[in-house]
């Protein structure tokens, strides 16, 4: 009888021990599953976490990008607290020469692949430039169009004062391409170093017309009128952007370029009248990726 009782108690203790082990194993499995589920739900792993951006991002950009990039800079700062975006707007050719000459900058956004090529030839970019928008020319005239200008040929008429961008500036190179396509020769009364300078001459009434970008006419619609012309289709400018090899703030530079190319950035740019690059629409590589100029921008020095 005693032996039977002892065996019964032993079996009971063994069963209890096995039950305890099974419970412990179940709890461990639940804990592991819960941890994995939390990670899958979006908890970043140590290796995947990204350091917060900080510091100043210095962006050299074509004058025609002033309005849109100023807005994008504010949005970028809001998205990345601790950063500050500083701009240097001007003629793309002058900006490119400044970068090659050692001016501290993080990002370069040019109004033509040809001016970007000045920087890529000097191995000044950290990554291949990519075309992010395109821009088309338009004739800017004072409100009411007092000289009744309707085509490029009208710019060559006697008594019509015209302002153009200098030939080495992308807007000037594109204007010369359009004028050549129209078979028109124009002697400007002034040649400006960037498109904003040419536009200002119209605003002030110092000239009767100027060839600028559609985006500039749209942004200044309250002060001037615009005249479309068919030859503009033969002088479309591609705008490339790249982070720079000697960028003082390389991490923020790459982030700014990515933001410009993001859907949020493109929404701001297209609202201002810029067009998406043809390569993006076709799904092919950007013509600026190799640093070589597109046919439309080739005349630029």
C-alpha cells in the first residue's frame, strides 16, 4: 500500500513539473511573438534608425527657382527641426563658377545641364545630377501690352526695346535658340545676368519686352502680361539638381535634394508652372544623369 501511494505521489509531482515547464515555454513564446509583432508594427531597429538632421543647408539655385525654393526651404525646415536652409540665387553660370572656385555650398540646382556640367567636369558633385523639372520661355510685356507684341518677330520691330538674359546664362542661351528658330535677330538694349534682372526691366517700364520663363510670368502676373510663341518648344530648359562633393552638411544636402524630388516638392514646383521632366514621364534615365547637356540647353556656355 505504501509503495503504491509513493508511486502515485511521484507521478503527481512529475505531471506538475511538466505542466510548469509547458506554461513557461508558452509564456516565452508569447513574449517573443509580442516583441516581433511590435517590431513589425514600426518600432525601428537600432541599425535602421536614422540620426536627426541639423545645421545649415546652403543651396545655390537658379534665379528662376527663387519663389519655389524659398517655399520648399521653409517646408524642409518644418519637416526637420534643427535645420536651416540658406539660399544663394543667381545666374546658373555664375553660381557654377563660384562652386568650382571653392564657395561653400551643399546643393546646386541649375537652369540647364550645360551649367551643371561645369561642376561635374570639376568633379564637384557627390552624386549624379538628375533633372527634376523643365521650364519654357515666354515673352514678358508690360500690363496691357502697349506695343501689341504677338510674336518673336515683333521684338525686332523699330522702336521696340528688348531686354534679354546674357548669352552665357541659361535663359539667354534658350532665348537665342528660340530666336534662331524663328529666323529673328534682336539687338537688346540690355543683357542681364539672370532672368529676374530681365524681368525687372519690364516691370519698371524700362523695356517693351523681355524673353523670360513661363514660371516668371506666372509669378509676376499682377505686374506684367505674357505672350506665348511656338518657337519656345524648341528651347525648353531642363533643370538638374545634385548634392555637392565638398558639402559642409552632406547628410542634410542629400535630404534636401530628396525632398525637392519628392511628391511634396514636385507639388510646389508644378503649381508654380514648372513641368515634370520628360524622362520621368517616359520612365527613362534623366538626360542630366551623365552630366551631358540636353540639345535644348546646348547653346549655354
